[in-house]
C-alpha cells in the first residue's frame, strides 16, 4: 500500500462568495484530494484550514500555493507539507 503525503492549506481574508469552490478547484487541477476542511466567518473574515492528499499531485508545494493564490488573490494563502507542520508543532 502506497504511503500518502499530505499538506495543510490555510486561507484567510475578507469573506466573499466562492472561496471554497475556487480553492477546491485549484486543488483538483493539481490532482490533490481534499481530506478534511473546516471554515468559519469571524467578523466578516473568512478562515479556512484544509488537509489535502498530495500523493498524486503534479505540482510542488510552492506551485500549488501559487495556483491557489491565483484563484483567490485577495486572500492570504499558506500551504505547508505535513512533515514541516508536524515538526513545528511538536512539544
């Protein structure tokens, strides 16, 4: 069984229609799969965290981040490989 590789995607900015759809489209176009997503609107600011499977992706992390940024240029986007995320959050 092939081991999966994941990434954490965060998107924050002024709320507008279609953010989730645009980010999901960018992920699909890069051949990634959305595993989990949570989102909320806090005082008109949209906040989303996604866990995506990048095992079969045809883009590097920085390319994927750029592709998402291109879809939602008014938002702050960050994409981080799960290994880096886990290393940063160890006790």
